[in-house]
């Protein structure tokens, strides 16, 4: 059995609500028109049924709810997402055996209450957040209650990259050009989030925190030398603060955090080279199968097919393949998907 741990869908009631929010249609409307199976459940069911021994975990895509409304409205908005997912999973448990709840970190309580409700009352297997919140890094003190709650709950946090065209590539420009903000920016965002979790000592403080990074940890696997020997010299390039003291105060080598304290998924847009690189960097027990459905040129099937083709073509033992396809996800979430 192959459990696709990171696929995106927009529940009907949430879409109906958001499409009337000023500014939201520009972000959501264009994508929905281009990819019907991101909100049309019948279309999504057809895609799932095209593959044998295959099921999907549902999660919300973009844009982050924090961009769409005021903080005091966020909890109600994310409730629509989570209730919608719970209804779908209840109706189609064979195709959608679980869902990832959406948290809103700018909600008055930091998203904690809705995360707890979704997990305890709705059966969510984890909670999704983004690599930044309207430009704020997630190692700010205001977001710590969420990480503390998730460590206590023992459920994983799916971390989706977030950067938009208003984040320029160069300081003298007002916006990113050529969709660089997406092509390269999202992978950098993921790496930056991981680094902030390490060097802010969030991971040291909450060792039970489970973070699943999207897209095989972004650029991190390719930059092992910089993350390893490079960050062993943390502080050597900085004169206005003592980063050497920070490095010495960490409980382990920087590289070890990146390898040992983050999980990742195989959603790399059908890239064989990126898959091999990711598997060479992360321990096998940290990797879960994911396709990023439905964001491919074929509107839903391409990345599933190509990711399965790549993984099935690798020289992996049956045990290793099963870990990636479903056993690691079962262990991380505490839920049995394959009986």
C-alpha cells in the first residue's frame, strides 16, 4: 500500500466562504480554474482510483489563511477547512484514510485551540503550518505556544513553504521576477525555517516535536557540506555578535539536527536526482512518500505516477520501500493505515 502523505485539496464550504473575501479570488480563483480536482471531490476520487494500492492524506494548499482575513476571524476560517476534511475522510476512508488539520498561527491563541480540537475531536493525524506567517519567522516567541502544544500532543507538524512575488530577489526591486519566488524561493524558505528551529533552540527545548518538511527538505540535502563543515564554523563570518558561543551552547552538531530532527517527504516534482540526493541525506526512517498532488502539468496524475516510478525503480529492500510508503507515516502519526 502507498499512502500519499502530502496532497492538497480545498473543502467546498471553505472555498465558498473564501471566494467572497476581497483579494482571495486572485490567489485561489486562478488555481481552482486551472486545477479542478483541487476542489472537485468527484474529480479527485477519479484520480485516486487510477492507481492501485494507493490512498491520499488531505491537506490545505495555498494561500495561507493568515493572508485572507483578520486574526479574530482565523479560527472560524480554519474550522471550515478541518471540518470539511473530516467529512471527506468519514465518507471515503479507503481513498482518504486521514487528513492534516490547518492551524492559523495569527489567531488570538496562536492556533492552539483549533489544532487541539482537530486532533482530539476530528481525528486529524497532524497539523499544517507555513514556513513564515505574513513574513514573520516562526522562531518568534509569539509562536512558541503552538510548538509547545504540538510537542505535548505528539502529532507531527507538516511544514509548507510560503513566499509570494512580493518578496523581491534583490534589495533594489519591489517584487520577485520570473516566479523565482516559487522555483527557488520555496526551497530556500524551507531551509531557512529549519535553520531557525535549530539555532533558536526550539528543537532543543521541544525534543519531541515532529516536523515534516515539504519537498525533501528543500535545498538542505544538496548543501550538506555547508550545513556540516560550514556551520561547524558558525561565527567565523560574523563580527557583530558571538555566534560561536551559540554554536557551543547547542546540544549537538548543527548537521545532526538537520539529519536527525526533521522528517521530509518525496514530493520533488518527479525529479530522480532530487530523490536520490534526499535519500542520501536523510535517514530512511525520516522519509515519507508524497506526491504534492494535484500540482503538476497533467492536473493531478503526473507527479503521483512519476514519484511512484522513481521510488519503485530504486534499489531498495522491501522493508525500506514499505517504510517510505506507509510504515514511517504510521509510526510518526500513531495511526495504522495498512492492516
